[in-house]
């Protein structure tokens, strides 16, 4: 992990598995294009949690890609670096140093942030000021090879009391999606 010398805030952690993850994602055919099944799963995440934004997120060395995305307006774009930029849609791409999913992938553990401003190491993340994110709930997608492929997550612009129930829900949904990924890889979907 690195520190910002001016603010001493914890920045995006070093991800030594990124090259191997990229190879595994390519093997699975994921990580570079939207997928209707993942969009459907993101919709389910939003319904189950009541969150306005939800994602199935794959992470490489430089960026995050939302292969599955649900937004309140239902609009998505694929070319803007800033999720709020452009044609009013939410981008499917985000810099690796934005957001909390890279932390989840490196930690390999779910993360519950009921109010990101309560956590100094996360409050300075660019998504707080640039997008207005105040609450995050995410879990890693760890496949049968032991690789953390990415995450599923939900976010809100308001603080949310996710609690233990939210943690168990997001972990259960991550396991459900990994099951779908394995069935797809085995040709059973």
C-alpha cells in the first residue's frame, strides 16, 4: 500500500495479482465488454439491497470495468473515465484508484462502509467528492482457481446502515454469481 505524502491518506493498495487476473479474465471472456447476464445480476443486487447503484466489477492493472451495471436512470456509457461524465449516463469504466473495489480484491474480503466519511482512509477517495458516494458494500468474486476476479458491489449517495445483514447478503450474492460463472465456464449455462 502507498501513502499520499501530502495528506498521508492510504491510497489504492498494490495489486500483485493483476497480471494473472487479466489472464484469467481473458480465459473466461470477461472484463472488456458489457454482459447482459451481469447487468441482470446487477439489477438483482439493487433490488435485494435497495441500493440505487450496483455493479459486477472486473479489475485489471489500470482500470475497473463494470461488466454488469445498474443505475437509477438505467443509462450507461462505455467511453468516459468519469462515471458522471458525458451523455448523462454512468460509465462502465473507472480508474483503478477510484472507489473501494480494488481494496476488496486485494484484501480478498467483503467491505462494509456505512458512511465512507467515518473512515479517514476511505473518506479521501475521489469518488466521494467527484461522484458523491457516501456508502459502499462489496464482496470479492473468488473463483475455483483461488483468483479474485473482481467484485460485486452496491453504492449509495447517502449513508446506509448495511450492518451484519448487509455483509451476509453481499457475501451470499457473490457466492451465487461465482456459481453462475463456474456453470458458464463448464458450458452448463
